[in-house]
C-alpha cells in the first residue's frame, strides 16, 4: 500500500468549506486490472452475526413534538418557498434527483424541528435518521446532538459499547445555519478512559480539565455538541449509551415562537446546502477523484476524497481505494441535495467491513445502473449523476492515502477488466440486501418501506 505524508501534500486552496480540492481537478488514474477477492469466497459476501437492537436511541416524545411543528402554517409555507427555490437551482440533474426534492425538504424541516423541540431539554437527540437526512450524512454513523451554552457546565454519563469509535465535537454554530461552524472542543473515543464495564463520565466546561480526566474545555462561542458513533459493522457494533446533564451555568434560550424559528432555519439551511452543492459540483472531477485530503468543517482527524459520477445505463465506474491502515474506511453515494441515497433498501454505501478486499488489502468498488453481480457493487438508486464520498478515520496525523485509481468500463466488459472476480447470483444479492436491512433495523427508526 502507498501513502504520502502531510508534508508532501502540495498547498491547495479551500474551495467549499469542508473540502480541500486542487486548483485543477485531477485526471483519472490509469486503469488496469484490479480485482475483488481475498476476504470472501464465491459463495457469498461478508456477513456478520446480529447483535441486539439499540433501543436506547429512541426519541418518541421528541419526534411527536417535531412532527407537530412541521405542520404549523409558517413551516409549511417555508417548505413550499424552499421547494420553489430548489426547483430553480439546476441541481435536479435527473429524474431520481427531482423525485427526491420534496422528501428532502420535508426531512430537512423535520430535522430542524427536532432540534428546536429539543431546546431547553438538556438531552442528546438522535439526528440524521432516514426521514431527516442532510449534510451528506454517513450511513455508517449514528449522529446525536444537543444545543449548549458557552458558559455552561455539563456531564455526560454513558457506556462506550462497541462502535468503531465515538467522537465528541463542539461547534460554534449549527452546521448549515449560514456556514459549517468552527470546532471549539473535541474528544475522540480512543482517548476516553472507561471502567471495566465500558462506562465513563465526560465533563464539559470553560475550565481546563485535570490530568487523566475525560474533559472537553469549551472554547469561545460554543453552542453545539455533536456526537458521532461510527458503526463499521452494522450487524455487530453498538453505539454508546449517553445521558447529558447540565450542572452549572444558564440554560439554553428557548424561542418565543418555535414554529417561526423552524421556518427561519429551514429556509436558511436549505439555501445554504443548495449553494454548497452547486459550488462543489463546479469543481469536482467527473468519474475521477480529487486527491484525498484532511476534512475541513467536518470531523477532525478525518481524511476524505470526493468525486462526482456521470454514467450511462451501460457504463460502470470502477475505482480502487487504499485503506492506508485506517481503522475505518467507508464510501457512499450522495445526491445533489447533499444527502445520502436510499441505503436501507439499496446498497448505496459500503464500509470496508461490508466489502470484499483485494489480495493487496485495497478495496475495489463498482458503481453502475445495472447490477454487475459482484459483492462490491454500489447501487446509484436510479441516479445517472451524483456524488461519491470516501472517508478514512483515525489515520496517523502525518498520513494521507494515495490517489484513488478510477476508470469507466462498459458493464458488459467488466469481467475482462476485473481480475479474480467472485461472481454472485441473484439469491446471494438478495441475501446481502436482507442482511443489510436486518442490521439497520437494530436502530429504532421509522424505516421507509
């Protein structure tokens, strides 16, 4: 495997908030024979036993309040106005994207309403559920958040459980409210001391922590706590159990008119993400990848690589990724509204744990409209155009993965282009999708049918 140090990365301009992109998009890497195999045989794709459901994630009372807010006249009017704005944005690149516009706006309003309904409750709410996706949500991550105040003091008590890692990030803004926000505090799960049973206590305040203490010092302007649990294996890994308490300082202000606040923020965020996506699409290479680079505006310590795909019905984009020793590697497709595609009934994302690997440890993915009958097929769910996002987490600070090799191949010629491809049949694909659905249902969401 080939990696390069941060010192070797040429300085490049920040184009759109969370990304580092080259001034001139990188061309596709030469495409040679790449293959699947090494971690699974021809009888099937990677599978894991199923762990118990994560019932502690439920927010039934909060959800009811959020749904009620979205039905208020001010919010309904804001949604309709935003739909008009998006219809004129040029982002609806194909029929599938057009069909997703209203569900996206409904979900964005519900996400905002859930956050507003949670103000003053001092609880960590589950974000980015399937009916409220935004900000190119990662299907491998359980996102939770709470609004806090800069001069407050807080305690989080929980149990680490078995997620790949957990990250506590404090921001000075709600992502999408006109910007991505700046990180004002951060702690990774690998740095959290736990008891033998996995339990831990984490404190947050403006004061510095004591040596050996699980503590986040709140920086200037702190207002948003975001918690990410990465589940590299949906079947076996479990997000942390968390309970937030405020032990000092003023409470979070509650808006006098919650519906008006939801309407305002839905409009602001919808316009922000549309502008963000349009800028991104103007600079991203098509059917090839921008060089991997540290994330800006998102998760500290994460490296990512972006691309956009544009494929005909008989074309496949084949690309090979070097994990570079990262404990977590994930790839997903996204639409032009900057959300995940349907990942509960389609294989529109894969983590390294869900994919087969090549003999040299790299991973090769195939994106195409037609199922090419290989495990690492990533389904664009009817989209002819869209986004591809790769994430590496917990790499050493001085390591950046090498370039992503990519090329377009006719679907009918894939067998000749891929070496040692373990073919799968329709029954194996259905079993793979059923495993995916069953694993996701460990998360107590209202999954679309």
